[in-house]
C-alpha cells in the first residue's frame, strides 16, 4: 500500500508595507487582537520621537541614535534604513522566537524596508496596503495632525513614488475608511492560502 505524503505547514512571515497613513499599524494590530495565539507583531526600533498616542515597546522601541548604532554594530537588526530623517530597524530575535513558537509573524515596514526584506526573506508574503484613493490618504495624514505643512507635502510626494513600486509586492490590499474588517479578512485569506501551498519552506534568519 502506498504511503500518503503529508504536506508540511510552516509559520509565515507577512510583510505589510505601503505609504504612510494607509493603516499598516491598525490592520496589523487588529489581526493580533483577533488571533493573539497565532500571530506575532514585530515591534520596530526607531530613533524618532513618539507621537502622543504611541507607547514604547508596543508601537515602537523608541531609542536614541547611540542605542540604535549599538544595535547595528551588535548585528541585532534584520534590516534598517533612514525614513523621513530618522532610523528604523527590525530586531531579529523577536522574529526567531515567534517562528520557533509556531506563530505567524507580521512585520510592518516602509517600502524601502520591504525591498531589503525581499532579499533577506524571499519566501515571506509581501503585502502592499493602500487606501481607496489619494484623496483618502491625504485626508488621513491631515487628520493625524502630526506633520508640519512641509512634512505633510513630503509624505504625499513620497506616497506617490512608493505607489510606483507596487509591482515589487505579491499582493495588494485596499484599506478603505471604515472597512478595516475587509482588509483584515483579505490578509488572513492570503496567509491561509500560503499554508495550503504544496511547496513550502521554513523561514530561516
């Protein structure tokens, strides 16, 4: 009698990227809240100052430039880049620990960081998150009230350039206002489909 072959299933790394203001943090957090036992959200280190609503160790690890430099020298970061004049980087150990526990890993990074991660983790799932329109994106950025007029213009100009790189991603998910559940469902469907692939390989860092 021929023995059946079982298809292996490995925890996935989901890289959510896109312009500032599309809701990367919100969508990632919502998935974690729904399935805390199945997903882990990687907290990025940054040298920028926290916004009023942000919490150290939850939204970002807010560190000094000297601390960030030590992390680079110690090989603690999977990738790092300058984003709007501040450094951001992804700590490796969080990812290793989460994958070892069997959980899927969600990373939210800028488009530049996603390009770097594509080289480092080619079997990750790369999702470009966007809004329904540019007008909607501009409205969100203005509502945050965290930018100067010059800073807002820079983010809008950068968003236009980042949209031109959408073809570097595996999937595009639209996150319209007041319809976050749809975006969450689509990302969960992407993860489920990836786990049903016949050819899979574990993520190795």
